C-alpha cells in the first residue's frame, strides 16, 4: 500500500518551528547555556536544511502514527518498516512524501495449544529423547508454523535475509576475515545475492516463525512489562563498551528485548499446556 502525503505550507511551518525549538533545546554554544541560544543563531549554525530535515522527521512520524491508527480501525496490520520517499521539501512550500507499507492478511493459526501438548507429551513418553529445551521449542514452533495459513509479504522475507546477512558478516568479521574474501572462498557463490538466494527458504521459515510467535502473544495477551524492559535495557547498555553504545540506540535495544522477552513468554505458555 502506498500513501501520498501532502503537508500544507502553514502546517509544515509549524513543524519547522517545533524542530527549531527541539534543536535549540539541545544546542550548546560558547557564551550560551543549553537551551538559550537565539533561534536566529541556531538557524545560522545548523542551517536551514538541517532544520528542514528534523521538521520532515516530525511530520513523517505524525503521519505514520495516523496511518497506523486508520489501519487498526480497519483491522489491517502493517508489517516491517515503512519505506519513505521525500518528493518535495523546501521552506514556505508544501512538504510532500510517499509512505510505502506492507500489510498482512489475517493469520489463521491452528490449535497451537493442542499441538504443544501433543509434542510435549510425546517427548515425555520417549524418555526425553529431545533433551535440549531449545530443540523442543523449535520442534513445537515448526509444527505450529507448518499448519499456519499465511501469505508472507516480500518485505518481511527481504528484512529477514538482510538480518541473516548482517549476522553472518559479524561472525566472519569476528574471525578476522574480510567479507569479500569469505565470499570468494565459497563454492558456487559469486556474490552476496547468490548467498541470499541460498538462504531464502530459511528466511521464509524464520519470518513465519516470527509472525506465529507474535500472533500467539497477541491472542494470549502476553506482553512484557515496560518497567521490566526499561531495567533490562539499562542493564544491556551498561554491559556495552562506550564505543559499542555509540553504534546503537536505546529504543532499538528496547525493541529487540521486547521481542526476545515476548517470545520467551510464548514458549513458557506453550510448555505449560501439558
């Protein structure tokens, strides 16, 4: 779905002023305390383009929130990150941009409680043939996923492929090997795209797993507490080096911990079905 948005000049001017105030509130210059730099000086220091960029982010954020609200009212769920393309931006003019989003049709879950119960019971009868907790969880998730009816948007598959590539690049880098050299060492692989083609089936499976876990969490109202997430996020940041902290944002870490904690809650829930 694509939305073409136009913000009238007077409305965008409000965003410009709001952006200017936000930048002013954080700016510190010689001879001025934080938040006391005159607006004209802020504009000279940051530049009109920098303030316009901040104003655009504010406007896009508000429009995205509005779109999500409209979709929710229609029982339509957006997935993945929206793709934003700014088509016109200038002071005193309308602000125009496009938001491209992917939506997902209704997810038809099977009787996941029954499936979990059967797998857990079978495992007990076989004298704990599956000894590792993680292996048992994946077997349960895979069984539920296979019986779930869902059409995966391409953006989710692409997102999963990019995540897998980033994880692999990090592992290769930790071994002290250049990514380009690693690719050359692989048989029948000439480029990163070839690698992604080989991974596509796994990416589809992983993307589907994620949606299944999220849908079960929604149905069973399994939501991590915000206080817990805040505490875990601070602890996560505390264990990082100063250099590592510069490369991440608190919100991204919190989002990651939300997903991890929610998934753990889903697995705990399924394991209690015996």
